[in-house]
C-alpha cells in the first residue's frame, strides 16, 4: 500500500513560497492551552509558545505587521458563541477576566499591536482581518498559534481563499495530541499553504 506522501505526489503539494509583504498572525496563545490541569491544556502548545518567542521578536525587528487573536464570549448567555459553544462547551472559559483567557506572558501583544477577538475557529470569520491585511498590502500570512487542528487549520483554509500566501511555521503551532497535529500539517501543506520551518522563516524575515 502506498504511503500518504506517495499517494499525494504529483497531485497535491505544490509550493507557493514567501511573498514580498508578510504579516505575522499569532493565533489564540492563551493560558488555557498552557496551564496543566485546565480543560483546554495542550502539551504541544507549550512548546509552540516557547518556539514562537524568537519568531515574534524577528517579526518585530523586521517591522512587519504583527496581529494577535484571542477568543472572547459574552459571559452570561454565550449567544455569540452560537453552535460552536454548544458543540464545545469547554470554550466557555474564554471570557474576559478568566485567567485561562489571558495571553501567555512570553508572547504578550505590545500596546501598538492589533488584537482581534473572535468567536469561531478561523481568524477571518466575523472579523476585520481580511480588509486590514488588504489595506496593508500584505501578500504573505505567517501563522503561529493553536490549535493546529482547529484555529490554525481554519485560518489557513480561509487565508488561501482570501488570496494570501499562507505559511504555517511548523515549530510555532501546537495541539493537544500529536496525531491530529501532524495530520493537519500534512493536509495544510498539500492543499492550502506551505508548512515551513522556523529557521527558514527567520532567514526570510531578515530580508524584509
């Protein structure tokens, strides 16, 4: 039986490469994913946060746009979470004032960096992300954050559909289990964007 890589070869997996005007999108690096014992705790996100410190510093040094997202719901009725909160009630932790909904200290947004609050998986859905990137003439979207099988994948799919070169930085995304993490990286790399290493991304940022 052919391996997945052999099966996809020559059909999927074309490379799009980095463009000229990148932005870094830091997706949902909130403490609920990195706090051991919390319902959303995902071991892969702990390492992704650590790996993203250098990526975030390089993006800032290059002077490219840096955008952060978090998830926020109305704490009373969660109506703004719609069907997703019904499917995944664990997301009810994502309310203002809950320490689990706070950004991870190592990758805190700077005051001048945009923070977009969202209610669903994709950073594009129901937010001003696409028009903001278009107004900034961005052509390349660098993705870091969590989770690989959820918000990263959804954002990568929407990113290519909005016309951006979507680049997922492998070491800087994480999930609660290795199997969905790797499966989604494989799928993103073959169909929606490029999965790139942190090292090659840092080299790219030095040229900006």
